[in-house]
C-alpha cells in the first residue's frame, strides 16, 4: 500500500490520506502494484514459468533406470 495509507493503517496518524492534503516526500518511491501472478511477475532463470521447459541436468547426476 502507498506510504500515506500505511501510516494510517498502522495508527501513526488519525486522518486517512483521502481526508487531508497528503504529499509524498521527495525520497519516497512511487507505489507499484504487486505483479505476482501476472505476466510482469519475476521468473528466475531455470523457472518452468520462464522458459516452459526444465534446463538440462549437468554434473554428477545419473538418472536411475530400472534393471541397472
């Protein structure tokens, strides 16, 4: 939530920002909506959501095969 509303919700002020002339401080960043679950969400390298396929396994891993 934006900083002005955060202060009101946590009882740091009695007046909500909509009832006063709230002005953000120059050092406050603009509010950004949480992109989780949307196409703008962060998907790290190797994520199935990022590429659609799992990266090939490297290193000392050998897949188990029945009978071996």
